[in-house]
C-alpha cells in the first residue's frame, strides 16, 4: 500500500477490547480510535463531529474514563478497555441512563447524544452523588446545538438519583445500611 508521494504506508495489527469483545484490527498507526470504531468495527454510534476534541460527539470510555476518540490513535487504545454507546443497552432494553434521557427529552436531533451518554456514564461511575451544579459543569464540555442542556442535566440527575435509591435499597435489604447512613 502506498501513500502520498508514493511512500509506503505501514499497517499494524492491533487488538482492541471493545464492549467486552476482543477485536483484531489491521490499521495504519495514524488512524484515530473513532475511525477504527466506526469503519473497522462498524460501531457507528460513536459520532464524528469536529475532529478536534471540542464537541464531544466522539466520547467513549477508556478504562472507565471519558475520552475523545478523535484525539487518540487506535493503537494507543491497545490493551485497554473501550466502551462505546452500543454497550449501554442490554439487547433491546435501554440502560437506565438512556431511559432517563428519553423521559426528560434530553435529546433533539440526537447527533450529540452518544457523546453525552458516555460522558455521563463515566462521570456517574466516578461521582454517583454529584449535584446538579457538578453535572452542569461536566456537560458543558460537550456541545449541543439543540437542547440548551437543561434536559440533559435533568436526565443525568434523575439517573443518578435513581441509582442512589436502588443502591440504598439493596444495602438496606442486605442489612449493610442503617438509618442515618448514606
């Protein structure tokens, strides 16, 4: 294979662990993670927006932390755990976060939604008791041209509240939580 000015393009075989499955990908060293996900693995839920890391449409989780897949080379993700928006639903059952976005109309055109979902999923795993103000601050890192962010903040807050209540119920049921503990 040759590139610009007839120079040979080198390809390498990399292993990507995506959504719990191992994939072998033959790729150029300069190929971005978002391109490998979309074009090589056909996981098109991760969207390409600005390609400069500004909009957040390409946000995925890398070892549990939100990252911009357009700013990483696919080879940099080798040996790490990658989660895309496709990992949220369980078959046809939407995740609690996706259901909250639906309940609160946290999307309009939907282009930015996968990035917001993955940003929120990573954030809530790290900060399950986040305040609305903290949620607002985090979602400000992604761009949405349709919603004005309020419904997105409400959806994330609703999901966080429900997750905390479910955890509290499980702990009380197991006798691990007494009155006055949170």
